[in-house]
């Protein structure tokens, strides 16, 4: 087999070249200056301009412990979301029963274990109960009967609904938090679900834990403000910045007249310029807010202004729930139904009465989402926002879903608590990088020296193989866009130490064969073959330990496990395949001695 | 060319004479570890104990005793303060166990402050709610603003907002708790009003949730005032619920790893070998665990990783020695006498000795380099690994082959009891090797 060493050398040369190619972006990333790094963190695409044209862009990302930043785990109180939902359903049930004139003595919440997730309905007579069953309960598909006797009925939410409520509570919280984090100016944040009711947030480079906590943990900033469509101040403005357009469009009022919507439209990247331009030009009772206009996803994002009255008429605290409907009897267009709290309902009632035909802006986290027109006075605490015309039904439903989500995500659907919080300052991160590098250099140098001292030329072969193993490992990590933490460096170094082990086993074996008087070429052959099973066994066991760590571990531990796993797999290849090439290369000439 | 070697290959050292004492030692390890951890307790790290840990760097030397006094004044009676890193770095590690700075007596004070400053007739109508596990929040329930029946919803809402602002101001100025200042999106200045949130009024009462500045901020502020510049370089906080979960997961992880590896060994070798792997593994893992019992190092998440690595390495090396024993044993003869078996085992250990030393050295170089240079967060990780790897060198040389030898001797007349001797069946090693190399 040793005749093929040239081919195998070529093959491993190609592999090494590929690995080095894959490492180019990582190398460039780690040699960026502080200022460049900041720029790259802010805008992911900016990195590509530092790369040569032929390069890929995946690179190893320094972990929080190396570049500083925050790691948080939020617990979402899904049980609270569930008992809230039960309580609202009970309210609706009560109201509906009164409307249908179905007699009952009491509707109250009941505990199931620690949670108030059951509804107990009491009746004066069995007749009332059966009437209630027919007239009321049939309309409440989301409720199932838990138990029943002559004078009472115990209900609870359908298990499927319970499931989705829990899931939605977490998903909505994630959306809200993502919105907020986006506005904090943090780059490459990672927000993900962990387990059933936990959310993991990572903010690289962010070092103000208290501010982050208060921004993320607070309740929503959903606000409703009336649009001022009477002022014409925008039309009076002169010298609009370049590429900023004054647009006038009209909308229908329920009384047949039409209102005028006057605004400035511009590209997203002009926002700061427009803000500066408008500063000081707005009257004291108005405020200018901004929103996206046009379709999302097509071309550059267009923004527009909204001229609003300063007063916040309603806030997110007053909104209880939203849902998408596929059109009502009175209006076939899809829309979003909103339920307000008692206070909210009263304010909304007064507001709509005074403002029929005017527009109300829905402002989420200071960005105007949309501004529907009041078509009628709305009493009773629930409102319906119909999706505008000019869109297909399918698109309207999509819009409705989006709006419902926006409205909902305004309010954190369930209380959150901080379960875990770790923050590392940037100076500590820099220190860790330095000490990690030093540990790696010293450790690997010692290993290299020992191998060359003990096994001479063969030891040198092993060192080449182990170094190649390291390059392959880093390349694999870079291709995966993996994170590198301090435990990750430990994993690299440890794998470096253990990858030599395979070579030690093989070299020892070859020595033995030589001692028995074999010629170098046949000693190498039998040495490799005899050592193979031990090499495989040892790698499989490390792999098993790594797998368990990967399964169980979080964050840094998982990082350690990942380097261990990748290293183990690659080390079989380098120890058995690569070193063999070198041995075959020198034994192919049929020497009498081997430096081992 | 001369080869360098630690031992002359021609000479066979007698390892078997130390087999019996080595087994006593192996048995002693878990006993010492378990008794030690019961008597001395384990220094649980923040991951498993819960609580808050801060790494603080001062501009000038500060005595741990002074910091302890400050913590004591703040009401943290369970705390740990220790020097961290190099002596001239002026870094301290501060750990506090009880998370809330809000104590029952504070509740009484807050109640008084609110009643006196918010025009509420009686303290009894002010209710203060708090949870000692929540670090930076408490709630108060006070009567909602009284409104005439004719008031519009807007007026009611406005009255509520006024009460909200008044409450925030009163608490921030007079309660002794600084409210968190935060900006709303789009606002220029930070404001205390965002630290207070109110619920919907119910039965004439309204509940306010108040966020005050967190524990780490408070400690940082006070230390800065006292000792000059104090930079908080790292904060870790783990909720007791999470720490409990991490602890269970950790124990399970070690258990599953050991189980999976043993199953692999049982399949790969015959049943005489498995118990020895367990003995070696137990010796190494518990031995490494002694670091936490007697070294008082913190037992945290990376420690579990270190222990699992020790488990992995321990098994690897046992396997290599076993592989050699299996090979050295003459095949086909079922009834070997004691002397023959003993000789084979001893020879196998001798043959693998050079490899054992080399491998242990290379891995030790790595772990010691981590210990000395990387320090910090992975110091206990590196130390555990170093101890585990060093102990390992002995368990593969003594305890593991010893267990095999004694078992084999004991069952030598009944070899059919465990019939699966792999060396007699299946493809030979050479065949297997050829298939892959």
C-alpha cells in the first residue's frame, strides 16, 4: 500500500489547503482593530468588505467570556398566562350567560393544584344547568367539562388550548424582547427559547446589566395617539432634503367625506436626516413619529412620517387580548379584534364617540405600526380593526396576523423573572483571551517538544499530524460559525494532548516490531494494524463522553464538548491516515533503520 | 539510531506484587471522597448553589475584612469575600447568598413612608408585598384615587397617572430604595417613573410594582464610594430554581456517560474486563473529586465537564491496557494456570508502560498549562483534570489489570460461565485493520 503515498500526500495537501482557505475569514476577523470590530458588530454585512473577493464569510465568533457581554435566562410565568386566560374566559362566560338570560347563581374561578385554572358555575336547579349547557356552553368550544352534579358545573380550558396558550406566551415574549433588544443598539444578539418556559438572551459587547434588565423586563410600550390631519405645516416646509417626498393621499370617512393624509416619504437611511430637518418645526401640540410604509421585503425599506397629537390617549396596559378574525357579519374583510380592560374600554368608548372619521395611530415602541380610521363609536370594550382594501384576501389575513402579533407583543403576555444572569466586562474578556492564548501556546509547545525528543523523526511526523488536526478543527469550527469560549480553548488544547495519544500508541507498536527484528517497512505495516483497534476504542469512548456533555451542557460546557467531538473524529483521520503517509514515504526507499 | 526510552524493554518490572494494595487504594478513594464531602461539605459554585457572584477590581488594595463589613451593613449575612487572581491586581470575588436587599423591616418602613407622604389616612390600607427570592422588586397596594361618580374615564386614568408619579417620587426620595432610572424608547432622559408599573384598579385598590436598583449595582455603588474606583468585571446570578435543575442535570450527565461507556466496553470486550474499567474509573473520578473536598475549589459547571473528561480518559487508557492483555493471552487455551495468567497480565502492563507515561505526560502538559496560565473561570476545571489524569496513570497500571487478574483467577475453572471470549471469534485484528487503513 505504501506505493500510493504520493497520491495520499496530494490528497491531504488539498484538504489542508481547503482548511486554510476556510480559516481566512477567521484570521481576518481576529486581526481587526477595535474600531473595525465595532463596525462589523453593528452591521454584519460590513465584514465582507474586509474579505478578499474569493473568500467565504463564515468565521469563528468569540464568545461572551472572551469579548465581554451579557447572558441572561428569563423564566416566563406561563402559569400566570394560563390563569389570566381562564379568568378572561370566565368573564366572557358570565356576560354571555346574562345576555342569553340563562340563570346561574355564581361563576367563579377555582384552583386546580396551585393554579386558578378552573371555572365553577353554580345553579339553583338542574333545569338551569341543562339550559346553561344548551344555550351558553355550546358557544364556548374552548371549554371542557371536568365534572358535573345536579347544581354545579366545573369547567376548564381545552388541553389543546392550554398547550397553545403556554407556547404562545413564550413565543410572544420572545418577539417583544427581540423588538426591544433591536432598539438597544446591541449587535448580533441571540434570543432563543430554552426548555419549555425559558428564554435565553445573549448580548455580546453589552456591559450595562442593570439597564439591559430594566429594558427587557419592563412592560410594553404600546401607545395609541390620534393623528392630526388638520395641520398643513408639512406642505409649508421648504427645502426638503434630497430624495424626501411630500405625499398627500386621501381616505374615506364613514360620513362620505374624505380626509387627507399628508406625510413625508423617504428611504430608511434618511431617517436621521429627516429627524434633524423637522426638529423645531413642529407645533407644540403635535409630535412627529415614524413608521414603515410600502411592502416589506421588496427593495429598500421606505419610511413615512405621521403627524400626531402629543397626548397618549390609550396605552398598552389597557389592552387585554387580540385575535385575528376572518371577517364579521357586518364586515366581510379580515381584521383584528381587540379586547380592552375595563378602564380601557371606557376611554375607548369616549374616544371613538368624539372622533368618528379620524385616524388613530397604533404606536409600538415609538414606531407607528398603522393608523386605522374610526368607522363608528365603539362601546363594550372590544374593537375590530378591518384590514384595508386593495389587497387580496390572503394578503389581508397575513396583515391581520401581523398586526395582531404587534398588538399582542406590545404587552408581555406573562410576567418574566430573571433566572440566570452572567455578565463579563470587556477588560476581563481581553484578559481571558490573552491567558487562553498563552496557555495554549505553552501547552502545545511542551507536547511538541516531548514528542520530538522521544520519537525523533517519527515524533516530528506526529507533530505535523497533530498540527494538521488543529487546523482541520479550527476550519470545521469556522465553517460552522461556532462560538469560541475559554472552555472551548481548553477543549482545543486537551484534544491536542489526546490526539498525540493515537500517535504514541502507533509509534510504540512500531518500536516493538523493530525490536523483534523486523525491517522498517514491515514494522510500520504491522505496527499500524496492531494499534488500530486500541486507537478506535479510545476514540469511541472519548466520543461518548463528549456526546453526553453536549447533550447536557449549556453554553460554555457545550462549547467544550463541541471541540472535543470534532477533535476526536478528526484525530482518527490525522493519526491513522496522515502519519502513515510520512512513514510510507520514508520506508518506500527501503531503509534499514527508522528514526523512532 | 538509538531510541530514547524510559525503561529498558528487555527488563520486566513486577507490577503484580502491588496489585493487592492498589485495589485497597482504589476502594479507599470513593470512601474518602464521600465521607469527606459529608463531613466537610462541598464548596458549591454559583451554578449549583444559586446566588450572586461578583468579580470586582479596585484601584488600590482593599482588605477582604473591609468589604465584609460593608456587606454586613447592607444586610448580607451570608457572604464570601476572597482575593482573586494575582496579588497586585486588587481583584476580589464577592458572593452573596440572599438576593434581596428588601427585608421585612423595610416593608414596615415603606408602609409608613407611603402613608405619611401620599395622604392616605391609615397605614393599614397600605399593603407591601415582596418575595425574598426576587432581588430587585416589591409591590405595594394602596387605595385608588377617589373620583366623583361623574368623572370620565380619561379623568380617572389621569388621576391614576398622577398617583403613579407621586408614588415614584416619594419612594425614590424617602424610602431608602433608589428606583431604577430608565429611558423609554424615543425619550432623551432617564426617568424613575418607568420603574413603577401599575395594574388595573380593583375593588378600590391599585397595585404598583416597583423596581429598585439591583443588588450588584447597589454593592458596586457603595464600594466605589468607600474605596475609590471599583469596577465590576463580572456578575453571575443564578436563581435557586435554575441551580437545582443544573445540579440534577449534572448528576445525570455523569451517570449516563459512565453507563454508556461501560455498555461499550461490555460489548467490545468480554465480561471479565468491565469490572476493572469500573474500578479504574471510580478511582480516578472520585480521586479527582477530592480536589473539591480537600482543595475547597468551587464545584461548578466546568467541573462536571472536567470530571467527564477524566471519565473518558480513564476508560481510554484502561481499554488500551486491556487490548494488550487480550492480545498477550494465548488464544484457544481455556485452562491457563495462575502463573501463566499472571505473567501475561504483567507483560501487557510492561508493554504499554511507555505509552501510558507518554500519553499521561502530553495530556498533563495541556492541563497544567491551563491551570497555570488560563486560570480564572477554568481554574478548577484544569486542577480537576490534572489530578484525575495523574491518578489515572496509576489506575491503568495497577487497579484495572489487577481487577481483571483476580476475576480471571477466581473464575478460571469455570470459563464457560462467561463464554464470549472475543479473541476466538469474528474477524482478526489484522483483517479489521486492513479494511480501513
